[in-house]
C-alpha cells in the first residue's frame, strides 16, 4: 500500500521526476500519456525493490499536460496502482518582440525578449541557409537582450533567426526575420547648366543619389579655394538640384557635390570644373522715384531732385538730365563708383518752377550700362520771404494807402 502519494518535481520542458512510498519493498513503474486513461505502451520502470520510489520520465513534449499512474509489485506478486494524477511540462522557450535597430552600413543591433531559456543562438546570413552564428548566455527569467552583428556588407538583405536553448540543452528554432543594411551613398549623373539672362553668373547643378541624402554644393574660383561657399539643402532626397548665383563672369570655377544620409554617412562626387560666361547683360533698373525739393526762399530759392532706384546686380549710380520734357540730356551728375543694389543721387542747383527730364544710369562690374526710362518732373515754386508776404498782404487789404499817398 501507499504510504506517501506520488509527487512530481523537477519538471522541465523535457522531463519530470515522480516519487512515492510503499509499506513493503517493491519495484517501480509509471504509465503515462497525454490523455486521461490512455497511456503509452512503453512504461518507465525500475526493477529494484524499494519502499521509497523515484523515477524520471524523459523525452516529454514541452508545454504539454500529462496523465500518469504509479505501479508497484512486491516480492509476493501483489500489484499496486495509484490514482491517476497529472502534471504539465514547462513551455518551450520562445523569442518575442524581435527587432533590428541601429542599422548602419556594416552593422546592426538585434533585440529580443525571452523567458525560460538558458542560452540564445543568433543565426544570420545573406540567405535562409544563414552561415553566421553568435551565441550568448541568458537568464531563464523574462528579460530583453541585445546582440550586435558587425562586418556586414552595405546595401545587402540579411536573414536571421533567434534560436533558444532550454536547461536541458534542447534547441528551439525561432521564426525567420530579415533586415537590410544601409546602402553606401553614391553620387551619379552630375550635370551643370549655365542659366542665361540672369543678373549675375548662375549655374544650375543637378545630380542623383542611390539613397536619400542632403544636398551640398561646394564651389569656389579655381584660383582661390579659400573663397569656397556652400549651397545647402538639408532635405533628404535622391534627385538633387542646386541653383548657384552670384558667380563672377568669365571665371574658372571648381565644384563638388556632397550629401549625408540619415545616420551621417557621406557621399562625395567627383570634382567638376566649369567657366562662367562673359557678362553681356546690363543691370535691370526698377522702382525709379524722383522727389522734388525746394531750398531757400525768395530770390535765393533753388530746387533739387532726389532720384532713387534699385538694380538687380551691384552697379554704379549716375543721373543724366536736361531742361524741358524732351530733347537732349546734356548734364550728368558725378559718377558714384560705389557699386550697390539701392541707388540714391541728388541733382542740385535747379531752377524752381521748371520742367526737367532725366534718366538713371548704372554700370555693372563688366561695364554693361543700364538706363531707365525718361522721367519728366517739374521743380517746385520758390517760397517768398516773410517780408514780401507781409507787404503783399497789406497791399491787398489796404490798397487805398497807395492812393492816399499820391494825393499828398
């Protein structure tokens, strides 16, 4: 008879230990299966006669409910059988929350969460045949791990799997995942096109990249690298365009296009050499304004014209003018050779209440001259002195005084 009911201990994914006691020495057997009352033909047993029985059931399936009975036969041939009991094996370890992060040109970090495993084996390769292996010891408690793979080939698709081993050394293959290393940025198809009809030397640069990167065009006069400038667009794209203006005419330039991808990998194109065209275009004049001003009073009054305008390129300032609404422009202001976009010239010492016409003139660095349209303007009337105003007012108010003075 039983003196201690069967107790299960040491349950793993693959095995379990069952112990019980009897009042007489007897052998030990266990019948078990995955359905109640339906046991496997092969039993676990030990022919040694003992009162304290212990058997280990092996080759079990992970995460499975088992039903069993213990059996014993004493030396007189008396057979004993326990009531049916049950136990469940530990579930097979599995990787979850698997991801590939920090993907670069030649490396990646694989992350996963596991429970119930004692070791992880990461297999990886350019096909599902894998080929690369990286192992690491882990805890059976639920934890998250990271493993870095290095020495990878840029722009290549890799397959990987997280295989876990339990405490018995049994290996459980995981699902197959994939990632692709970043392509090494490359620049191709650089084209330069000079833009005609612009205020200064202008070049349109276009190029392509195999992966999204920023757009950087570095350019400088070939004879003066220290004057290098950058045209930058931080947007990550594959079709690039840079409009470079303000170039010196008839000058040799060097240009290099570059760019960086989202993790900072840089692509650098080949050196491009080009020469800007000769500047034959005159500046464009706009916003011409003329402000008449009177200075002084009475006979000493003189007029002046304040002339202002804008140009679309740096250029000089001068005004040519003449009397009347048409005809020759026989006079010119002194040339202001300081080149600017915003111009201001004063024409002094003009007669009040007189018609003048004028044109604004601007010369760019290549001596292309621009002339505005002919503008007609009338200078203001002179202002009478205070004494004259008093006398005139009195004369108008008391005109009879003059008559009275004549009678005397």
